[in-house]
C-alpha cells in the first residue's frame, strides 16, 4: 500500500496540474469521427462505380460538397487522392445547386433542402450521395446511414442506372438495395443473408 | 448499456491499434483519427467502426484508462465453445472453474468461488447480479452464441459508471442487432456423451427500418462421471426462446425491444445435513430454474453534441433448487445523457432506479429472515472527460447510490490517459468501489455441510457432532476497495501489439466470519452459560457470524501479446498473475483464504490458422495454476494445462461444419469447488463435438 500511494501521488498531482493547464490551452476543433468514417466510405466506394464516357476517361473525379456543409472539412481529406488512376478534386457545390460540373455530389442530412435539389438536378453521370433520411428511396443513389453506431449505406441502383452509372455487384452485396419510393426489395433481404451468421 | 473500447472487430483492432483509441473513443480523447489510417481499411472494416454514441462514449472514455479486453465475435466463433463461461476462459485476468456439469465459478482478479460476488455481468444492458443471492448465477447466463456481437471485459473497478459491486471488474455481453442477424440459422451440435444443442434463429425485416429476430435453443447435458466412474447426477436440460426487434427512425433514434423466456433443470448431487441421523447426506436432486424478461432501450441524438438514452426492463426468476427456493422480480430504469461542451469537455451523466422484490423460502440448508424483501437502489452518476492537450486526457467520474442494504455509497474514479507517441498509450487510475451486503451475509442462515464435524476428531474435541452455520449479520457493512492501476499499450505495427496492466488493490472490510458461541441443540442453550447442556444435547452448533474483519491487498497484472505472422496465421498469448496479502481480525471460517482458494497464475495461448478459403484451424492451450486448498476444510486442485482444438469447414455459403475437441491433453481434472461444500467437484472430461450450421 505505502509504496503505491507514493507512486500514485505524482500522477494525481500531475492530473491536477494538467486540469489547470487545459484551461489556458485550447485544442483545435476536431472533425467528428462519424464525418471521417463517412468520408472514408465514400472514398472507398468510388472504386466500385463506373462513369459513362467521357467522365470515365477523364483523369480527375470532381467531388462537389457545399462549403457550408459540416462535412466539407472531412471531405477535404479526399482531395488529391487517387481512385485507380483518377485524381479526386474537391469542388464547392454551387448554391443554388448546379451539378453539371460534378461527378459526385454530396450533401449532408443537415441540409435537407440541398438533398432534394440534388435528386432533382442530378443529370447523366452524376453520383448523388447523402446521409439524409430516405434519400435513396426518394431517388438519390447512395444513402449513408448510422445504425448501432456503425455506418452503412443503402443503394438505389435503379437511380444510378438511369444516370448511366454502373455499380459493381460486390458493392451491392454490402449495401441495402432499395428502389425509388418503395419498401426494401426482396434482393435486399437476400443480400443481408450473405453477411449473416458465418464469419 | 453497451460499452467498451473494443467495439470494433478483432481484425480492426489488429490493423488499427495504433489509432485504436481514436477510432473507438470520443474525438476528445485522441488527437485525431487519421484519414490515412481509415483509407487503408476495407469497406467492410469501415462499416464495422463504432462511431460511438451515448452509452459507448461513456464507456470508451473510461476504458481508455482501464484494463479492457474484448472477446470478439470471431474469437467466440473460433473458440468452438458453446457456453459463455467457457468462452470467458480465453480472457486475461478471468478465472473460470467448472464445479460440475452445470455449475461455474468465475471471477476477475481473484476471489473466485461458486458464489464469487465482486464483479458485475451485464447481458444486453441487464444486470445479472443478484442481491437476493450472493453475486452472479452463471446457470442463468446464456443466449444464442452465434448472435453475440462481443464480450467486453473491464478488469478493475467500474463502479463510477456501473455502480456498486463492479469491484474487480465488469463483463458486458452484447448481442447483435436484429438487422445484423437476418436470415434463418439452424445449428445442431452433438458431443461425446456430454452435450447436444439444437438452435434456430430467424431474422426478418418489418418495413423500412425495423428488423426482428426470433430464436430458441435447447441444450441437453448428460451427467458427468464422478471420480469413481458413477453418475454425478449433474445433468442439465435448458430451453430458451426469445425475440429482439430493432427499429431505426430517421437515422437519429433507435429503439430496441426484446424478451426472452428460459427454463433449465440443473440437477445435482446435493449434500445436506440429515438431522435424524446427524450425518451428511448426499442425494440426487432435481432442480428447476425459470426466468423471463422484457427490455426496451431507446437512444436518440437530439443534436450532434447531445444524445440521450433510456432503458427499462422487467426481469423475473424462479429458482426451485435444493439450496435456494427463490422468486424474484426486478424492474430497472436508466437514463443517460451525453453532452459535448466546447472542444475539451465530454460529459456523461445519468440516473436510474431499480427495485427488486424477492421471496426466499426456507430449505434444508437455508433459513431466511425475513422471507420476503424489497431491495431498492437509486443511483446517479456524472463523468467528465477532459481533453487536456492533444494527447493527454483526464477522466473524472463518480457514482452516488442509495441502496437498501448499505445506504449511501459514493464511488469516485480519477483516470489519466496519455498517448506517448509512436503507437504508445499509457494510463493510470485511482478508483473506489464497494460491494454492498446481500441477503446472504445479513438475513440468511446457511448450514455448511462440509463443516459437520464428527466428535472426537482433531477439529472437534467435543463428544457430540459439531455443525457450523453461516449466520447473517444485519449490521454488516460494504466491502471497500481502493484500486491503483497502471497500464501501457504498444502497437508498433498492425501485426503486433502488447498490452500490459498492473494493479494494486487495497481492500477494507471484506467479509469474514467469527465463531460466535457454541449452542447445545436442540434447546438453543449457550454452552458457555450452561456446560452441562452437553449431557442432554444431540449435537452442537456454532454460528459463524458474518463480519467485516478481513482487510489487506492483492497485486498483480495481466499481459496480452498479439502477433499476426501471415495473413492466415495469428496468435495471442495472455498471462495473469495475482498475489494475496489478506488478514482477519477475527477467528472464523474462510476468513483470509482467498490465496488458497485461487490460482495465482493463468495463461492462454491461441493459434488461429486459416488453412484455405474453406478451412479454419484453431489451437488453444490453457494453463491454470495450482489451487492450494486449506487442508481438511477444502480441497486444493492441481494445476492443469489443457489443449482445445477446432476445425471448421465452410462447405458453401449455406453450410458450415465444425469439429471441436476440449481438454485433449488433460482429461478428468478437477477445477473448482463450492464454498459451502453443498455440491461435489466433478472431474471435467475430454469432449469431442461436431456441429453443423445451416444458414439461409
């Protein structure tokens, strides 16, 4: 007991000192883990998406995010990274929404209105991504979700095909597949089985 | 209450331990979760990262400065074991001893016994600790093994968050959400003479955001053979059935509703006192335990920095066993809120109330006074995690609790966590925890069959048989612990890590007993008052009154070494050591004997080999040190090293075969005994088992 009390005394003192120090030593704001993980997932799933020509032959992938979007900082980590031999370039999503110049347009749930205009605006060859509720069911393509503290996603392949985007089937296996304004399809249930009990 | 830092998968842990605290804990605790590290992960791994909300955050922060260990789903599957105590054997600092076929002794950081009582077990947020009986009843802790997401184990006090009785640790069993358990699973398992299990689980989707699973299982355990090759009459039949639904609304709220019913028949060879013949009688006894519960859990994110969680459950158990005839109902309510204030403060606070009503009937060995009791526990806690600099954080927390047995208890904790760079992480903590008195200890008398002493022997010089009984003492106080802990984690690469934890536990007011007089029976005459009562008495009785006479310390540590040799071969070694220095100020029974009732050394070595896409092979060596025993009053047990093997074949997407062998090298060793000596320890046999799992 005695030797341990002596050993612990310095750490207690240290802890107390540190608590005083921290009042005078602010730390830079951190990006939420959720934002980072969602951004990383978007980065990862890009390699499963094929764009129609001429986008597919372009040497850049233009990722558009509203500069006021809370996710903008997290997505800035993608800027300059490569997917296969294409470089990701982060662009500011214009207001009002014009998506013509984007390969991917992201908007977060905090900006629900943008999400709706994203769906309305998206033309050929623009991959729409949002974490807004029911985004995929309303016609968005990739819908990030948080469930049990884990990020997962729904995909609306129908919407993607309409835009001439190709989604690799191994990505669909990881997703919940939905159709526009419908309940989860039978496929979705079967796909869940794949990631079921066996590991 | 779903907690712990290992909320990520095993593989994740291994690839990411350098940044593990960043991934798993609140942003405040770690400098940052580097995007580079995330970018190196696969999509599946990213989808398994826990981004933490209310419950988890509180827990993650705490466990950053605690000795935590997670048994992952993969480790559970690859253990080949089909009961929770057996799975717990792999964790450092956890001693698991099987008394007979259906009785277990489990403890963290010492003080083991069938009635060990200095830790908590939570199963999906439900406390499995009983104040009606001492401690944890492992006979009632079971679920579908395939649906367990992870078992989080914190060694050392967790009382500032979980409240009293989280003295030497917390075992938190978390099952998967209904969404993660979709489809039909059927499993059939049959073992060499010892057990068979049949289970089903069906998971389905109800509408857009609601998932449901229903499940059931039936286990039959045949009796062990005793040391003379006769039936030990310790067979068990166990059936459980239940459901769980998870509903996710607008990505911000989730609602879980679950319910379960179980019935088991853990029979035994029960030793008690035959008062007609004044002799020990051992009889095969048929027991019955039924339980059911309903639980609902709701969490919502009000804003990004403000999350709340509510939980409510009702739990009922009926035990009709030779030792205890008990009916108990519990209602528990908990509220929690997590608030991030500014950049540095991460607050968690909450409160809860539990009321438990029991009816404890008298049995051959046990007399309760009163027979009916309501136990009420009101609690509140607050915890602040302060990010002092980018790599130093301090956690301050305390729980205040008002309970029927010991009134107000305050259990604070101070923890310091430092990222020392280069994948090094150090922590230190000082925490207080108490174990509150229970029915046994305050309001129950129990005869101790192993202490029926024949006349004229070394232990009983009187001319009459002498029987000892444990006697409750209603002024018994809480046992107190002040724990000092230090730890260090180092992961120089994704394929290697070391995790070391050291502890010094300073205990005060531990339960002991004191011989309080000698009574001539029948007649209840105090021998000291009237020595002539010996002439008319049939036997002598000595009450061993519970007291708080034991104090002292334990010290020791646990080491975990992980190494991944290739993509297909990984290994883990862990070892635990504890030494005891306890003394008692009174003369009684079992007073300072924790050191002779427990092994000092425990070790595990596991090797996992993925031989091909379809074949997995696992080897597991387990070593348990010698239990000294205490002469004529309690057996010791030799140390043993057992080898378990498992081979699994994933035949196709729908079909898996598993072959598991346990105790290959050391069949028929004895592991643990019950403190009261009401059941015999039985030799644990070698078992071979085949399991087939079908998934659609």
